[in-house]
């Protein structure tokens, strides 16, 4: 009987892991058009989407797939330069929810976007900036 219980426990564990991994931004029906609106209302005061055009924050052109601290000509915090993260959808989702939780010491003062649908839309928009 203990072998059967162990198999059931493993199955439950695998299913729980799968459900947890599917609950992230990839599962949400993201809308890049809505994400552009989120960008304009929440991000555009500090960030540009034009290549090579840094503002208070670095340009977000090409951000998806880029390493932290990698925009030429932008003065990053030591925390951001040393974070060694790649801005993929999962990392962006966590960062956009709470920047200082992901990179303690970042100079980004924005408190984050708490709505997962808005974050997913914003990430979908950022992914179009190539």
C-alpha cells in the first residue's frame, strides 16, 4: 500500500508543479495593444521605446531577451549591472510586479504593477519592440 501512496503523492506533486508553472504570464491572454496603453500610462515618463534613446531609465527597445545592465550609454545602478538576469517573460513579470524585490538596490523607484493581466499585456507589447 505504501508504494501506491508514494505514486499518488508523486502524481499530485507533478500536477501541482505543472499548474503552478502554467499560472504565469504565458497563460494569460496577453494583448500587445492594451500593453502599449499600459506602457504609455505607467512607463513612458521614464522610458523610451526608441533604439538608443535613454531617458531617466534605459530604452526598452529590444528589452525582451536582453541582459540586465546592458544598454550602452545608460548609467545603471551597481545592483542592476550585477544582477545577471535575462529579461524574459517570467523575469519581467516578477520585476514589473515588484522591481525592488527582484533587484534590491535598483534605482527604479516605480512600485510595480499589481494586476497580472496588465503585466502580461505590457510584456506582450515589450516583446514587439525589436
